[in-house]
């Protein structure tokens, strides 16, 4: 499968496997992986000015304000192919991404939605135990996702970019489903 200059967004609820599959897709297709959550966690770890600003939102499972994350995305978007994990998460961010890409004469090719039910994500995240995998924070992250997902899915459905994948099952089976879809 040769798709080295594709620009893919991977979208799904917390724990849907976006990060896991993004690594595998990036390797398979030789794409730059841009994971907003990883970038923000690194800033928190470094104690940078941005890290200090985003920390409390992340700890509570809330979205970081758009003006803070938008700049990070703009700095990381590459001219080459990429897979973007964790951005956009709502309609405003989707429109902002369009604007960022337009300035560079680029556009998203595929918006890949990993569908997973709430029971599965609670099981996966509880097992992982990251700082924000506490039951109350997981519930808040899920609520934020549910509140935002319909509008953004509709946006990408309407512009013909949406591809939906069943995100239940083993990591390998899901990866195979994605590869089949992309081919
Ligand atoms: P982020 O880091 O993006 O977290 P998230 O969206 O909550 O997603 P997760 O990392 O929990 O899950 P994932 O879907 O990537 O799944 P993963 O592969 O890791 O964001 C964190 C925070 O940053 C946000 O809450 C917000 O505060 C802020 N933020 C980020 N983006 C933002 C934005 N755009 N705007 C504003 N704020 C933003 O898998 C999860 C676990 O399940 C792992 O242990 C994995 O090994 C396991 N697993 C994966 N697949 C399977 C499988 N098929 N079977 C069994 N286990 C599996």
C-alpha cells in the first residue's frame, strides 16, 4: 500500500485506540505522526509555559482552550503526509484546521473514525491507568466526546472525507480493517 503523502485525521472517543493505531498507520504508510495529547503531556512534563496553562484542563478531562492548541497544530503540520491524532475534536477545531491547511495549500484526505462503545473504553482505560484514567475523569472525557462528536462527524460526512471503522476487537484486527479501508 503506497500512500505516503496522504493527510489523515484519526478520531474517536478516549480509549478508542487512536494513538495505538496512529503509530501503526504512520509506520505502514511512512507518515509523520502528530499526536496532540502526547505533545501536550510532554509540555506539562517539561513544565513549560504552555504546559502550565494546559495542565489543569487535562487533569479534569476538559478540552484545552482552542487558542492554546491551535498554535501547536499550526507549528506541527507538515507539508508531507501526516496522521493527526487528537485534533480536531469539535467543529470549531475542524474549521480552524481547514484554515491552517488552506494557508499551506493543503487539505485533509481522510477523516478516520474509530467507533468503540463506552464499556470497552472504560475497561481499556482503567487497565492502562494514565494520570487522567481515573473513573471520574474518564466519565468527563467521554461526556466531552459525546457532546462534540455529532457535529464534527457531520462536517466530515458532508465533505465526503469520513471513513468509519469498527474499533472493537484486537489491535491487529482493527489495523487490518483500517488497511483494507485505505486500500
Ligand atoms: P489524548 O491524549 O488525545 O487522550 P484521549 O483522547 O482521551 O485518548 P486516549 O489517549 O485515552 O485514547 P486513544 O484513543 O488514543 O487510545 P490509545 O491508543 O491510547 O488527550 C488528552 C487530553 O489532552 C484531553 O483530555 C484534553 O485535555 C487535551 N487535548 C488533547 N487534544 C485536544 C484538543 N484537540 N483540544 C483540546 N484539548 C485537547 O489506547 C488506550 C488504551 O487502550 C491503551 O492502554 C492501549 O494499549 C489500549 N488499547 C488500544 N487498542 C486496544 C484494543 N484494540 N484492545 C485492547 N486494548 C487496546
